[in-house]
């Protein structure tokens, strides 16, 4: 005799509760090596999330030498959600190709996270003054 199908349970979130959250690091210095902490805030009914994207936007100058990535531990350690990669932001003019970049994510469709802090790490400096905003979007599970 077949087993009955499991009954799905709904998280007791209100309809106003967000399914997606966006975290913004404003003015990340791409000419300075190191970590930028991203504290993740989950409701009491959510324990895991998926990282959907990491965007670098609103650059103060071109960023074509710096490398950066998103990790679950400081100093580019832990799981490399977005492994360190060279950026290619060639202008900072609105409505122009090359004024932003979405990073490549590792195993985006096969892993979820419970880490309460993520680390955006600049591992190679640009060589000249350059700041930009970093946007990280997660989906609550």
C-alpha cells in the first residue's frame, strides 16, 4: 500500500512578509583589500535562504582590475558563493552598457545557506580610487 503524500506546511508568515531581501553595501572601496560584512536578518520562521544575485553598481570610476567575491567566512574563506572574479565596469554613466556587473554565482541552484553573516571580499585592488555599491539579493526558504 502506498504511503500517503506528506502534507505541506506553510510558514506562519503574514502576506506582508518579504520573500526576497536585498542588502546594499554603499560605497565599497575597490582600491582597498579586505572584507565588507553583510549581516543577514531572518525572521523567526525562516532558517535558510538562497543567494539570487550580487550586483556591483553606481561606480565612482571604472573598475577593471579589482577582483571581488562573496563568501560565508572572512578573508575569502568558507563557501565561495560568488568566487573572486575580475570586475568589468567600464563606465559610470546611467543607461550605458558596462555601468554595472552581476557576479557569477557558484552552484546557485543546488545550495542554500543559513549563515547569519556573509563577506564581500575585495581580493585585488583597483590601483586607483574607485568606490561602488554592492547589492545582494536573497530568497527566503
